C-alpha cells in the first residue's frame, strides 16, 4: 500500500516537472518571439526613416535639377526681338526689362543661405563679419543647443533671419494647407522664443513654383498673404543646390555671370553640412562683387520682390 502511494507521488512529481518544463519552454519561446519581433520592428522603422529622408533628399535634388535646366533653357532661348539679356530667369516678379541693370544704376545684391543652421553656419558668419557684409538666412527647425546659439548669432550680428520650414520635408509640409500652416507657425514661434525676433519673411522649399507640392501653391501664398509674411525666391543661383559637384571657382562664376544682368539680384546659396564648396567660394565671391561696386545687403522691407509666382496675383 505504502509502495503504491510512494509510486503515485513520484508520478505526480514527474508530471508537475514535465508541466513546469513545458510552461518554461512556452514562456521562453514567447519571450524569444517577442524579442525577435521587436528587433525586426525597430530595424524596419529605422530603415523606413532612412528611406523617407532619402526620398526627401531625392525630391529636393529633382527640384534643383529642374530649376537649373529651366534656367539654362530660358537663358538660351532668344528674346522676341533677338536682343540679349532680356529673357526672364525663373524667380523674377518683374520682367527682364524692368529689373535689367541700366548704366549708372547702383546694383543691389542679396546673398541668401537656405537650410541652416549647420556645421558651416559659424564659418559663413565669420566670413561675413570679417568682410562687414550682411546677408539673409532662411533657416529650418533645429532644437539642439548649438543651433539655438547660431540662430541668436545670426540676429545679434545684424543679419536677416527668415523661415524656410521647420521640418524641410517636402512630402510633409506640402501635403495640405493645414500641414503647411502648422509648420510655419511652429517655426515662427520657435525662432521668436529662441531669438526674441519674429521672422516675417520666408522662402518656400523648392521655390514658390516647385513641382513637388501636392497642393496648389497659390493656397500657401494666399495663407502667407493673410499672415503678412513675405516670401522671396531668387533670380541668381550659385548652383550649390544641385547634385553636381561644382568647384568653389565654378560657384563664383555661376553667380558673377548673372549678377551683372540685374538691378536687384537675390542669390541662392545653401548652408548645409555638405556645402563646404559654398563656404570656400564665399570670400572670392564677395571680393568680386565688391570690385563691381554693388551694394551687398540683407533682405528688408525695402527689398525688391523676386517671386516666381507674384504674391499680389493671388487673391
């Protein structure tokens, strides 16, 4: 009898061990499955994030190439009367004749930098300070300590602080009017908080006539008009926006070839980590412009509007 009882107890103990082992195996399997699934999910999210950034960069590159091609085509096209220097460049509100440089007129040149702040911003500011030149920075949203210091330095050294967009993601800011207005409001309030200055000028990423926006650009222009925010495009491009690797000398040449044509020139350049050629081109560019006797200025309320889509044409 006692032997049967002992045998039964042993069987129960063995059964419990087997059950515990099965449970442990199941728990371990579920934990491993959750871990693997989590790793795969994180990996996919990281890849998706990098892919989104890459697509955004590609979209910007496409816009830049389209602008350069359009610029080249318009320059090469003969004017109706066959006279040189009267064709419009993209980015002008005025026609070529109205903004063409006339003998005896003082030319005004506005150096503008998009996409900062970056690791090159301080270098650009150092050059501008050394040359006693004021410029315009159309910035994006960066919330790190160094970027905040650069925003403050731009303002404190007398340059004009303009908005370019907070996220600089074309597929986000141009998705809808609501998305665009939220981005602008976010950047404007953020810059006001950091610098004490509320920016009232803007440059559309890709320009006001870009081909990437999912929404009619006139909706965004109407919104800016209602908010009394003035936007500026450009009529002179350095070429640093393209994927082509221009040398510093070529960037200078690109600017000098066009500046002489206009009474007012707004020069498009970029302040980004990968734009070291722009930094290297800045000193010789400024010196050549000074030799021409032009006024080098920061954009203000007196600056002639250069707009691909005239703001006053949008009601």
